[in-house]
C-alpha cells in the first residue's frame, strides 16, 4: 500500500512538472550561408520552418521564439526577429552591426541582446519598444529572477582582458546603473 501511494505521488509530481506542449528550437545547416531555424515539439516531431538565421532562443513560457537574422541584400546589419509560435506573427524588433547574447527575461515579457558589444538592449514585448539598459564595454548580462532588473558585466577598457565590474539597474533603463563590485578600479 505504501509503495502504491509513493508511486502515485511521484507520478503526480512528474505530470505537474512536465510542461504542456513543450517546444524546442534548432538550426539546420548552421555553418552555411543560409542556416534554417526550426521549431518542433520536445520529441522532435512536427518541425516547422521559422526562417533563416542563427542563435534561436525560446521564451520560458514557450510562446515566443527569437533569433538573429543573417545580413542580406547589401545590408551589413543583423536583426532580431520575434515570432509568436501559436499565431505565427513575427516582428523585427532591433537591428545592429552585431547582435549577441539573445535571451528572454524569466517572465517572458522582455527580450535582451548585446548590440555591437557596447549596449544591452531590452525589447519590451507589451509596449513594442526597445530600451537601452546599459552602455559601455559590455561583457555579459543577466535578468533578475523577477525580470525587473539586469546585472551587467562592464569592462573599464576595450582590451579583451580588461578588468570588469558588475552593475545593476532597471531592465528597461531610465536610471543610472549602480556598481556592485569593485574589481575594475
């Protein structure tokens, strides 16, 4: 009897923890001039072509996919495409000569990226606006668990191994960043 109760409890926990309709995104032909981005169920079945690009990421709630476009047609700018999986709608939300570290906030309401190595840009999905959360020699960033703030690694100089400090501020900018470490002096 006790074993049955334990197994039933474990089964219930497994069902509760499993995301409904989990998705994955991936790139085919990543090394080619036209890498193709797909979304599929977590089993890999029913792949759906989303576009040409790189660095796809899926929102924590599974509703959105974002990826970096490949420059074409004489443009030197990369773009970030945001696509709603259930509706198929897509938006070009930012452009820059280089885009890296594309990621969603934990609550799936914002999308961040490092633009040209010198700005953390955050796209607010609800307002359809891009804000600069941080500027300088950006080394990396992360959203806070509540998605309201960012922590940014910013170097003192442009050299590759320059000392860096961590700063924090609102994810949508608007206030001066506060330094929280003192390694870069």
